[in-house]
């Protein structure tokens, strides 16, 4: 039983990285495709298109930070809690980065037609990023209760 619980703990440690990376790849690939298409249609502003297309990459970074925060807590008594926190955070990162990529596509298409919309086009992308940041912070807070024993009862 301890091996299963320890396995769950390690699943929770790695899930935010793995799922955050998948989401970042999806989001950046969507944005990258739009950026490449926009570069074919315009004569300038390529840096803006590339800059927008890489915004979903932050979710793998959040996953890496959570992995480092969680790994010291990977033990049988925290297995279920870490699996829950890490897996749910990872799924949230995957979905948030994917949807953020779709917003990047819309922003790139808007900026391609009207460059003056650049600043405004970032706003919806930043709002979606904020939801990922909430998950990141709350996962850190919850994992902190595992260290003090508050979450070990899970």
C-alpha cells in the first residue's frame, strides 16, 4: 500500500510539469501558426506576432516551480493529497494554456489588420493568464499545509 501511495505522490509531483508542458505546446503552436501566417501578410511587426505567440509558455514554468515545491513532500502519507493537487493543477494549466493559445490567434489576427490594437489585444490573454496564476498560488498554499501536517489527513 505504501508503494501505491508513494506512486500517487510522485504522480502529483510531475503532473503539473507534464500537463503544463502539453498545454504550453498546444497554446504556443496555435499562436505560432497564426504568427507565421500574419508574417506572410504584413511587411513589419513580426516581433509582436512572435511575442504574442509565446505567451502560453508560462504554464510549463508554473509546473516546474510546483514540481520543485512538491518533491520534498513526496511520501506515502501525502500521496493522495499530492496526486489531487498536482493533477488538478496540471489539468488547469493544460486547459488554460490551450485556451490562451486560441486568444493569441485572435490577437495576432486583430493586430495584423489593425496594429494599434496591440495593447488591447493582450488584455484577454492576460485575464486568462490570471486564472492560471490563481491555480498556481492556491496549489502552493495547499501544498504548504502538507508540510505542517494540515493536509496529511487526506
